């Protein structure tokens, strides 16, 4: 597993643990009704698990496991993967922290949420730009060399 | 594929069927304007995202992630079994307790819902702990052999 995939998969696991812990607190609150303010964290739960866990894990594993570009094992432009990593996690952090911080501080401007959306878009474009050329049959690189 | 991964993946497939059945019921209820099914919506989401997607990912990762060592290729497998048991018992309990709690709030169902929450959270932490050490590069000697 290349270093960038290790970083992405481990960050995805951290998001899974955080998002699930928040989800567990929300479900327990639904049953016991002790801390209604916890519902402020519901958007954080969604962003952490849908984007921080599922999307990031899928992409981290794809970078590791998809066919290489040549027989030397070249995975293509890894800079794009790092760009995706930074943008995706920056977006998750902004989207997950905004609702509780806004409630805690008595209001925040909305531009961090717009920035999170833009960062998600940048992450998706970088991910697709990296992975597109690697969607090819396994062994294609070896066959290219033989040809 | 080891037995543990088979259990994860087959149970994920069963959860997918259960989620789709519930999703169909919710849509039929919406189409025919049958009330009272709304409390099942979060159960549907979590059967799909936790019971299906996360459990399938966990099973495939336990199977395919790099092995730890020749002696203990998958590390402490008890973590994986604990995650499997807690995740599925937590989801099952939730599937019963969440709509029951909506119908009778602040009853014993609320306590069971909190127990379901605890089981699901512990399951995820166990899965993360089982997978964490296996997120690693290829062992150096093997890399040298392949490079030669």
C-alpha cells in the first residue's frame, strides 16, 4: 500500500470512529433525552461518515489497487491524490465543525460552508483526474511493453 | 477468504436485502399514503450505510488488507469477531427499539435504544482497531524479491 493510500485509509478510519461515536451519542440521546443540544452535531455525523469515511476510503483503496500505468509500477500523478486528500479533509473539517461552533459562538458567517462545498468539488475533480487513466484491464501495462 | 470475512460479507448481503425490503415498504407507504412508517426511515438509512456498506467494507478489508506477519497474518481476530457481533446485534436491537421508542417515548425502549447505540459504537471502534495495524506497506524483503 503506497504512503498516500495509507494516510487516506487511516484518516478515513479516524473519521469512521469519530462519526460513529457522534452517531452513537445521537441515538442514545434519542432514547434517553438527556442532552438535546447533541442534535447540533447531526450534520457533522453525516459529513464525517459519508465523505470523510466512505468517499475517502474508496479513493484511498482505489489509488492502491487500481491497475498501474506502466510495467515499472507507475501510479500516475500522486500530487493529484494529495490535493484530493487536503481538499476533502479540509472540506469535512469545515462542514463538520461549522454547526457546533456557530451554536457555541452565537452565530458564524456562512462562507465556511460554501468553502467546504468548493473543497469537496476540488477533491472530486482531483480524484477523477488521477484515477481516470488507471481504469484499464489488469496486465495492460505489461502488454503495452510487449507491443 | 477467511471465515471471518465470509461472515461479514454474507451478513452485509442479508442487511442489504433487509434494507431494500424496508425501503420498498417506505416507498409503498408513501405512494399509498399509509401513515406511521416515518419512524422506520433512520432504520433504513442505517441498515444500508452501516449494515451493508460499512460491514461489507470491513469484511473486504479484513480479507484483503496487507497481512501483519506470517505468524499472525490478521492480528488479533477477536477484535473482528467482537465488531461483527456488536454491530449486528446493535443494528437488530435498533431496528426494533427505534420505531418502538417513537411510539412510546421515554419507556424501556429508550434504554434499549441507548444500548443499541453503545453496541454499534463499540463495534466500530473494534473494527477500526482490527484494521489500523494492517494499513501498511508491503514488507521490505518481499519488495526486494519483486524488484529483482
